[in-house]
C-alpha cells in the first residue's frame, strides 16, 4: 500500500484532489503529514496560477501548471481538476473513462446544456474536451438527461413530494453493505415497536405535508420483505390510511433478498396497490453469493422472480453488482445471461463501492487480492444486455470509493422506470424520509440549496427518541413554512 502525502498551501480544493487521487490510486491512504510517506501530491495555489506536482522520496517527478484565479471556483475548478487529472494520468500511465469528473451526478451538465438548447453533439464534445471523458460517457449522460427531461415534464415540483420508508432489517448482512441493517431474527421482538414508531413519524409527516401532493412512495432498507407477511401488509395499509394517495404515481417495495420472499408475501404485495418491486440477486454465481454473505442461491433468485410473475406482478426490477470479490468479466457475463433469460422490466447495474462502514472495507487486508472492481468493459457489457432486452438508461449516478471511478446505471423499458430514482437524483422535489437511518432532503429552490435532516441509525435509539426525530423534521419544516413552501 502506498501512503500519499497531500500537501496544500490552501485547502480550497482538498476534496477534488482527494477524489482524483482515490480514482487513480484506489485503496491507498491519503494523509496530511509527511512522516513515513513515499509519494507526495503537492498543490500550490497562487493568486494567478495553480501548480500541482508529484514527488517521490523527496524528488520531483512531474508537474502541471494552469493559469487561473483559484478563489473563483466557478471558472477555476475545472482547469485545476484537469491539471491534477493530467498529472496523475501520466504518472499512472492510464486515463479514466470519466476523465476529471468527480461529482455524484455527472448528468447535470448535460441537463443544463440541453435546457439551454445545445445539440447532442455539442454536449458530448463538452464532456470530452472540458472533462476529458470518453465519448461513450458523454453519450450516456446525454441520453439519460433527455430521458429524465421526458419523465419529469409533467411535474410541479414545489407542490409535490416523495416519501421514503426505511426498513433496516435483513435476513443477514452482506459483506459490501454499509446501510443500517439489523438481523430480523435477532431483532424480531423490536420490529413491532419499530413499526409503531414509524407510524408516529408517518402521521406527523402526513399532517405537515397535507397541502402538498404525494407522488411517489418507496419502501427500502435493509430488506422490507424481511418483515413477516402480516407486518408488511399492515405497513403498506398504514401508509394508505395515513397519507392522501390520490395523486400517487408509483409505489415501490424492495423485495431485494430472495431468501426473504414467500408465497404469502407475494400475495400481500399483489393485493395492495404496489406498482413496482425489486428482486436483487446481485450476482447469479453461487460461489460469490456464499462469499458475500447472501443466504440464497442463484436458483432461489430465479424462482422468486418466476413466483412474482405468477402472482401477476408486472413491474419487476433486478439489481446486480459489477466487480464483486472474485468476479471479473466472465462471471458478470454469466449473470447477465441468466438475467436475460428471466427478462425483468428494469435492470440496475451497480459498480462495487467499498464503503467505509462495510465489512469489506473494515477487513480490506483479508479481501484485497480478491477485489478486481468493476471495469468499463463490464459496464458496457451490462448496458448491451439491458438494451438487448428493450431497455434504455434513465438514471445514472456515481459514488465515492468505486474502484475505477465508475458509475451506477438504471435501465428500464419505456413506462417501467422508477420515478423516485430520478427525483431523488435531480433534487428538485422534497424527499421526506422516515425510519432509522433515513435522510430527508428539503429543497429550497430560491436559495439553490438542499437541507438534509437525518434520523439516528440505531433502531433502539430511533424507537426511544422518536419525539426527537419529529422535532428534527419540525425544525426543517418551519423553514419551508416561513417561505410559504409548506
């Protein structure tokens, strides 16, 4: 492992430099002291120019200089990031598919340019020439941005909102997972108390947002279907009892873990106004499933899908992860072939992200040799498979700590997209999130900002401090009310 000393005279671009270093040198430690380091990335920010350089054992290897006024981030950020990108590209002897782009939402540039009337070709050229991406990345951003515009055309963002309901229970914890997740079997005696607290939060939100239209509900986790069939049915019924659902356009339930599904739960989902479910094998290779802690086989995932179809569920998503430990292109190809045989309505392709709170990261030394990470070839292969099933990309985002600095893409057949996925990425509408670990996003358009309100992650603390969770939301809601937005 290389320990990298990040040396800066001004920390204004600290996050940009760190993200770029992590993209080129994934898994390496970045520190702010020189002791016991071999490689130094140095950034000297002066009023009229910025110089970035690489040093090894006290000897300068290379440097890149750009003329700009660094305090003006609007004009200076891209040139500075570009200088860091070119420097590290020469050092590592390779380029990155996303070039110097480090943000979570790379499609926002395409969206802005298309709204200004730019042609597709002009947008794609900007990705290549300003951000140094491959042409393919510019093309997919342009396609996703255009599809998002079509999907969001009929919304009136200030008057509407989405509801996220967090169920932080799972049959078991996956190796790569960083979400708040508790074994359902061990916490069985607290689930009813949790649902009662959740109901209190529902009632408060429904009252506070009574003058807005609820357009999307998403029950996620964890694994919502880790609840019993009775609990799951009561949860869905309670949402319909508490909220005004006359304007609801979709209702999604993550049924992610095949080992959590039963015929009775499928009946519950079919008999309620649930419009979309997600069955997530992540891989169709049994050896990998066992390694990452999934207590099901590939055949169980296929059987769960077929059972869902038999019950008449007609909008089924499947999630897969490219770059799981021990998996390369051929393992992904096999997974895609099995998915293609099942023929779901949408496919979400994630690049493995090694998150700080995941067991995979905590025990990185143990797993380092088995993690190849996703590659652009893998994601291209997945995209070809999705499009071969009649799907097109409709949302795209990136996460920190993805080896290779790659992306996650949602593909769907026309009319089978998940609007919630688009709305949460576009950040134009309030997303009210309830439950342990849930994070609400309040949009203040006149201030061009998003305010997050987070609930505590621990289930027992959430139950015991539910009144505090309501007050946290109340503080944010009062700001909306003061502006006449609630």
